[in-house]
C-alpha cells in the first residue's frame, strides 16, 4: 500500500482539512486516490461528514464500506460510541477494506479518528490500526497554543510504537497568527529532525508533504 495514515494530536485539529487538500493535490497530478476514514463518530447520517467529504474529494468512486466502515452516532471515542449501539468494531474488517480500496488506487490516505491513543476496542487503540496498515504517519496538530507539547508527545508515541512519522502539519485557521504558528513549527523542528510545516492553503506546502511521505 502506497500512501499515509493521518492522525491528530487531538480531535478537531484539522485532519480532514489537510487530508482533503492532499487528495486534491494528488488528483491535480493525475493520481487516483483512495481517501478513507474508516471510523467516524458523531454521525447524523449513514456516513459521517468527514467520510463523505473525503469520498467526494477522491471523485465519488468509493461506495459502501469503501467510503466508511463504521459511522457511529455518539460523539465519543470509537470504543464508547460503538458500545452505545451494542456494536464492536472489527479492526480486521477495517484493514481488509482499506487494502481492497488501495488496490483500486495509486495512492491511499487513511484518516484516523481523534488522536493516536483513542480506543477502538477494549484492547486496541488507533495506533493498532496504523500499525496494521504499516503506512508512514502524518501528524496534524493545531497551529496555536499547546501544539508544541501535543505534537512532540504524539511523535514520541508513534516512534515508540515502531512507525515512521513522515511529517507534522500545523493546520492554521484563518484567524490564527501566522508568525506565532511558524514559531511553534520552529520549536517542534528544534526537538525533532523531520518535516514540520504550517498549512493554510499553499500548494507548495502540499508538494513538500507529499515528498516527505514518499521519502519516508
């Protein structure tokens, strides 16, 4: 499988925003992309908002499980949300669907739910999914206050689990100060030697991210 697993330092940090942008850039280059968020919580419809966004960004070819294996109603960790519906998430099923989708594309982007240690089952968290897929990891974090600590702790956990971090992306909202965001990125770079970028809407940043993923 060629691609990346996208995780976050927390929920709501901009994972889908960054993943969607990467999908668009890859498609601009002529690639067929499998853009997959297998598990989403807080869903009001058959598919969650993020799942539908990614499938649409990929061109709408993903249907059924290829658009999302689990769409759970409760806005909580996947383990808790599944339990509220008397369901148990089957990680083997998620991985099998991801591999099936990858066979139909040139590049795969799989987005996790929440952060690295969010529980999926009683014995497996989001890191278990990433390890099963064996993809390089892109860490998405907030651009503002607190992101240095959260980003470095997430990198530390990923590398301790034996996976490769391709890049850290600080997802900057339009109201956030660009200089402060870049200062945060500099501080992360001073503690970790990999690719760290601040992203709002620059195509060149997406190209740098894709290069980092491919070289990891």
